[in-house]
């Protein structure tokens, strides 16, 4: 029986992704203190979460396939022969051999997430912009200035009188 080997090309990116995620999450309040970078860090966190899931699941699948194939090696010599070859053993061997997707998951995951993370970032910026506009509308609708007898708002009338008080004869409304 062959010992289960850890695929380091999957284990190292999964560990680095998880460690980076943990460090960022511990420092999240400090990192988003500046509201301008909040969505940048949220998109980085989403990238690391999904990348760790993609690479971690590929790592798990690879280890499981090795374990499953080793179950059919009855005499533990690392070779399959005679009674050991069954339909289930052949299916386990196919799963173990056809592993291109698992082996390249750290690359394809990066490419996929480099397209998803900017989308999260820009959607977050657009959402913030919309929420700020809605909040601005609500505050401006609640504080409508009173109109005077001439139909001007009190604020505009105040600006007009202040403009004339500086010695200018030009009416800013005309």
C-alpha cells in the first residue's frame, strides 16, 4: 500500500490563503477605518475565502481519492492484481488518475477570482454611492427651507441680501 501523499501544490496555497484571511479578519476594523478602502478589503476577503474553498476542496478531494484507492489494495503491496481488481477499484483508479482539474485548481481559481473580486469591488462602490444619494435625498427632503413672500427660499434671499450688502448692485437672480 502506498502512503497518502500530501499534494503540496494544493496544500501550500490553501494554507497561505487561510492564514492571510485570518490576518486580514483580525485587522479588519483597522483596515476599513478609511471608508474609501472598505470595498477593496471586502473584495480581498471574498477572494481569499473563495480561493481557500476552491483549493481546499481540491486538496480534500485528492486526499480522499488516494485513501479510497488504497482501500482496494488488499495485500498492501502498492500494486493491484487478481482479486483486488474490481469495478469499484477501477472507478477509484479513474478518479485518482483523472485529476487535471484538481491539480490546476490553484491556477484556475486565481483566474476565476480575479474576475469576480473586481466585480464585488465595483458593485460595492456603486451600492455605497446609491445609498449615499438616497440618504442625501432623505435629509434634503426633511429640511425644506421656508419660502418668503417673493417666492424665493430663505437661504437664497439671505444670499441675495448679503451680496447687496457688500456694495454690489447686481441682483444674482437676474
